[in-house]
C-alpha cells in the first residue's frame, strides 16, 4: 500500500511538472533557455524590472567575491548591497557565479529559473490536488489550473524571483500531509522556509505562516509545546543564517523605495478584477475594475473557473465547512491575518478609498519592510483555488466536473497567455524598452570606473545601470529596492563638496537629475570637465553631466555643452500655485533655480527670448531662497515650458 502511494505521488509530481513546463514553453518559448541570450532581460518584455534583476546580476558577477556571499560593492557604492535587493535571486546568483566565470561571455539564469518555477508549480500542485482526489486525471487537471494561475503569470513576467510561488504550494502540501499523519516535524517545510530567504524574502511570511499553523494545531491537539517550539526556533535560526550569508542583513540597506505600507494594498475587488499591468486582461468575460493607487501590485484574479466553482462548493459542502474550519483553525487564523495585512489599513474598493485606519508610525515603519503587502494574500489565493478543486472532485462524477472547471479556467485566462507569449516573442526581435543612451557621448564616457548620481534617481536608470555594468563600473544610482538613504545623502554631499572645491574624481562620471542642481555645482569644475546636457534621440530623457577629463571634446547634436551659449530653462516646479515653473494665478511669472549661471543671465537683462519672440522682463525677485522669480510682459508664460531661453 505504501509503495502504491509513493508510486502514485511520484507519477503525479512528474506529470504535473511536465504540465507546468509545457505552460512555460507555450508562453516563453525556448529562447530564454539559452544562457547566452540576454535579449529578453535587456528588453524588459513587460516591465523594466527584469532589467533591474539582470543589472544586479551583472554588477555582482563582475565584482570580487567576498563576505557576505551575496553582496556586491559595485551597487550602492561604496557601501555595497545584497543582490537580494535587486531581486536577482541571491542564492542562484551565488551558485551561478563560478559557472558563469568558467563559461565566460554572456550568462543569464532567469530563463531556466522560470522554467523550473513553472515545473515545480505544476508538480506540487498535482501532489496537493492528489490529496483530495483519486487517480491521476483529476489531480492533473487541477495541476494545470495552478500552473496557468493568473498571479503566477503576472508575477513571473514582472518580477522573476516572485515566480517561485511553488514554495507556497509546497508548504501547503507539507501542511496537509503532516496533519493527516498527526506530526509536525516536516523536513520539507524546514527546507522550504530556508529556500524562501534565498529566493525572495516576501515568501518568508507566507511559508512561515503555514508552518506556524501546523505547529500550533499539533501543539494544542497533542498538548506538546516544547518540540514544536524547538522546531520553529531551529528553522528560523537556519533561515537567518542563510539570509546573513547572502547579505540580507548586510549594512543598513533597509530604507528606500517609493511608498509605505498601505499604498500597494489589495483592493476588495481583487478576486474578480482581471486587470493586469500594462493593459493585460486575464479574462475573456469579466471587465477590468477600477483600482486605487498601488492596488495593481496586489493583483489576485482567481479566474472564471474558480469564481464559478466556489459558490457550488460552498452550497454542496455547507455541512462540512464548519468542521473543516475547526480542524484547521490555526490555518484559518493565519489566513485571516495575511488577508488583513494584504488589505492593509487603507481599505479600498473599486476606485474609492473607503477608510484609512490609524496606525502608529512605528507599525507603519515595521510593516513597510513588506510594503507591497497585497502579495501576502497568495497562500489564501491558492487555498481558495484548492477549495474549488477539492469541492468539485468530491461531487458525483467529480473528474468530469474538475475537467470542466479546468477548461473554463484556461479558456478564461487564455487571452493573457497569448499576450504574454507575444510580448516574449517581441522581446527576442527588438527591445520592448529601447535604451535611451543614444548619444556618442556614452561611448567616450565608458572610460570611467564609477557613475555618481549626485542628485535624484537618473532618467532611464536601469539602462544606465546596464551600461555601467557592461563597462565594469560601479554606481551609487539608487536603482536597488532597498538602500541606506542616510548614507547615500552623506556620500552625495561629499561628491558635491569635491565639485565645489574644484577637485572632481578623475575616474567618476557625475550625473544630475535636476538642471538647477547641476547649474549650482558646475562653475568650479567647468574648466576641468565636459559639462552639459545629454538627451535621448526622442527627447524623452535627459542627463546633466560633469565628465572630468573630457573638456574640449565635441559630441553629437544630442549634447548641449555648458558654455556662454547654454540656454536657460524654466524650473520643473509644480505645487498648488505653480505649474511647471509658471505661476498659475497670473501666468506671467516664471521661476528658475537660483544659480550663478541664472543670475549672470538675468543680471541687467531686459528681455527673455524664446522661439524668435521677445518678452519684456518686468521684475526679478529673489526673496525666496533658492529661486529666482521673473515677471514678464506676456499673456501666458506656459508657452515657455521646455523651451530654450536666452536673454538680452
């Protein structure tokens, strides 16, 4: 009997893994499996995040080995950062670096990682479904639903490491097996929790929530607390050890990012909202629903098959629901907590914020460690999918119902599968996000050893990061998901002090996001460096640069050198009163960042000129520190926005 069960489990796992691999191949094709093909990594195929992951790997591969193993000094220089914070799958990066060095040339592991994720998703889904249905056919049909899960397709395309959702399925499988065997010490769960920290820290609260549920239910039922507590403590200790070795605890790279907890929260319509990112729609039938702010990152569309099955299951199994909740009380409790965390204190429904519950600032700071809290709903999501499957499988002719369930689900999500396939195919032909580093300036600038983002995150920062990594540079541009804002500010101030003293580092390319900051820093070093503005060919991006040692060189028309002919531009300033540097109230007053250059241009000037037109200057006001406000004899100064201006 035991051998029969083992043989069935092995068959289910491998057949499910083949189904998962088939879904991968249908969507991605074979090209990503060529480790020397990084076109899809550079192209971005859906979003630019894969460029962040790949740039992190390139910087890590090019840097000297050290301790902790997953840290590269080339990013967030000079402090360094773990490649966990570029979502470069740190465990895989550490394991692949010797192989990449031995092979030489281009080497990317993201394609194979994604294939393995889809295969394991299918394999563990088949095992999980096999616990609730007899035979092979029904569990494999259920496995296909999990392998084509909307959240798997959405996350694997947007954030490669988050494609490892098989970790959640594997944890749930271990949970149910151990519950049936009345034991808590699962080697599988122990390993899963450790692996999670090496792939992406967001999986830790998910897999540990399932582990905690198993331990609590065992401890209460058996009235044995010590051994489960020792198991949990030992597991957490080993997890922390791997996290430490991979550099997740390295330095103080724990701040940064764009939003606090509550912004990337789960909308109450998430389960039936098929709207993915960049216009991808995951349903043939259901329309996209409205969302608020960062709700898109908490995408959790169940699929029409699951949505249709759940009411049927609830009605048919209504007498068994309460006993099931009582048996699995801890699992239900952790699911409630994960759901509450995903919804957050900022409760949204459709396009409306229903309420913002007050939380202490200390809680907001703590919860912001997992600021995309909507992702923590995934264990609940997969349990709902499993409940739909299990309920149908127990109906008369359950295999037929399960087959219909899988067919409806796949039919519903098939447009998204096709869109993802087309996006991947396009990424093999041309860059979905073409680089904006068009000027020949970048060829000359490849000589530098470091790029210094003196102020702000640079335009097209990920292509800039790829360019720097390709040329063996280091960078402080904060493109990692976490970095030390205080250390970065101090390091930038040191760079500004060096520029102010007229002593720039000869091996450093200085980059400014804002023209005003550039103009404040450029005067002391203009004789020692090529200084000016570099734009992309389509004008969508621009950089203000100080390039020591390149003074006197001439570049293409995309470069505007800083000299006596350098133009004035309105400050890109907007608030309740100003609109891109123009005072809304009168539309006659414009503002410039205060700088020696701007003062020189405006001192004694009577006319501001643009596009062959001349506008009399009525007043120059500098009472607001850091700004020069100029009132013109003009009907509507918004025509001056983004224009190159001169004075007379």
